[in-house]
C-alpha cells in the first residue's frame, strides 16, 4: 500500500489522520508520515487500514430506509 492509497482510503471512510491513528493505536504523526511517503506502510498496517476503513455494504447491495 502506498501513502496515496492510505490517504484515499482514510478520506473515503471520512476519517481524519488523528481518528485513523486512534483506531490503529498509533500517533497521528506516524499516519501523516506514511501518507507523505516518509514512513513505509508495513503490510500489517496496510491490512489494519483496510479493515478499519472498510465501508460496509448493505445486504442485497441496497440500502433500505426504515
């Protein structure tokens, strides 16, 4: 995962760098460093980012209002 992809997933999930960092158990400066390419995105972090930024899909592919 590149820093650009990390940023895209974070923004798609509507998270700030601080919110993502809290969910991952790390410092927001570390998230910023990964997004800027100064810090490598390790595979375990990439998996965690994909997990915490996953946008759930409603069953049947449609959202039903109640």
